[in-house]
């Protein structure tokens, strides 16, 4: 049975130095530091690679993050994989749980997440997930 968790989250993005020998057109790197609230009470750390193009509103990013905390009262960790593009202002974002990344009471977790950024910059998540054995 698919379950749903949602709530706000805070995110801090910290620019990282380019890799040694990187050219000017290399992807930008950012460190992610998040705090989820609501049904997912957790922190996460991760890294993002992003590229902007010369066309206004077109860009792409990928990110990996490790989440640690509780999901509807069950504790453990899991990893999220992001793949996002923006085509002349039209966004497309896919965030999925990395298969078999769940630990503790979150072992077997599968699912996907959406993110909403409201005017003013407030972030919120909607997480649809499954756990084995009806957990």
C-alpha cells in the first residue's frame, strides 16, 4: 500500500570549489544541507552538480543525498537521487529513493518525492512511498 508524507523543509546550498583542472564550462557544484519537518523528521546531506545554458531559463542538475531520521515514526536512513531540467522556464524534476538504500526500520523503502517552492522561497515536499510487510 502506498503511503504519503508531506511537510516543509529548510535547505542550505553551499557552493563548492571546482574540481582541480576544471574548465570554465564545468558543472557548478553545491553542498546540500536539509532539514525536513512533518511526517518526515530528518536531516540530509548531499551534493548537486548543475549546468546553466546561455538560453534564459534552461538548465539541468543532478543530486544525491543521504536522509537520516524518522518517517511516520520509523527510524533509519535512505538515499534520494534527483534529476532535474528546466527548458526555457518549464521545470521537470524526478526524485526517487535509491533502491535498497533504506536502513533500520526503513529497510525496503521505495518511493518518489516532489518538491514545491512557493513564492518567497518556502520549500515543501510530498513523498509517496511503500515499505514491505505493510509497515
